[in-house]
C-alpha cells in the first residue's frame, strides 16, 4: 500500500531531508585521502544527532553503523570501519538516512577521493544524471515505470548496466515503504504517481556487469566482476506541480 503524505507530514519530511542534505554536504567536505570511513560515520552521527534526529540505518535489521560507505566495486551497504582508509583515486558512495519526529529522509552521493580516473568521473556523472532524468519523470499522472525507464535508458545508452537486485522505494514513517522503484523497466507501467507520494529514487549504476554479490560480513554488496559502481539518491515528493526534492540543501 502506498502511503500518501499530508501537507503537515511533508513539513516534517522536508526537515528530515534537510538534515540528510546537510550531513552529505559535510561528508563531501571531509572526504579525502587518508580519512577512514569510521571518521565519516562519526561526523554523520554528530550532525544528525545535533539536529535532534536519529541515524535511520543504525540497527536497521541489525546494521552496525550510522551511514553506508561503499568504496569502488562496493555497490551499497558498506560498513564504516577504522580499517577502511580512503586512498587517492577511490570513489566512495555514501548513503545517509535521518529520522526526525518519526519521518525518514534518505539520500546518497558518490564522491571522488582526490584525483580519479576519467572512466570513474564519467560513471559518477552518468549516475547522477540518471537520477535527474528520473526526477524529471516524477510528476503526478506519470507512472512508476517512467522513473525506472528513465534511469535504465540513460545508463544503458552510455554503456553501463543498472543493478537489479536493489531498488528505490517509498519512504515516510518507514525507511522502506511501497512502492519498490526498480532502476529498469519491468514490462508494466506500475502505479500512477499521485501528489503526496514520497519516493527515494536511487540509481545504482555499474561499469561492468549488473550482477552483484554480498560479502561475508552479510552487508557489503559488491559487483560480481569487481568493476566500479556508483549510487546517487534523493527523496522526492510528488506534488500538484514540480517534483519537490526533499534532500537538497
Ligand atoms: Mg534508499
């Protein structure tokens, strides 16, 4: 069941989204060679809690940290660690969730660490652009497949693949609500978009094969071929007019 949010609920979701945006902006500034993902996690926790919010991911199905930090071939759900030191040329996907007054904001970015290869730059640009293409479809009256198809078309036209095992989702009182939002067409148009829907749209785009596997830590998802993966996400509200991105500064 897709839960539509009232104007009042959107006020709170906007606040939660802004905390996520601010956290990601601080993490962008802190991401450089020599920094550990544990330090990024601690910084995120400090900012989220300073605003009276809670890091949504901590304890979610037992997840042991505040953010997900996924380096290079890691797609999503990387666990921050004192042992993971960022090196020049890495890319890091950082996913942040904040819960404020019972409502969740959820967004992700992939950042360069120091100087990255042109191939890595192109992957980051394409994945972020795929997210914007998807947001352009986030209008009342369109269908879920318009969002999914926009990501797939944009990524595949540039020689990339989209991850199929993990998808975007509705978001609100729960981090994961209906509908699931695949980054590829499923051969059905899916639910029609309506004002009050709040959607976490999150392309995960791979340089090589689409297939992934999960490491023995039971969380970290990596590409099967070890090639790079990027991830960008915003929480977006469907309105009577333009889509409203709740996780922008
Ligand atoms: Mg998400």
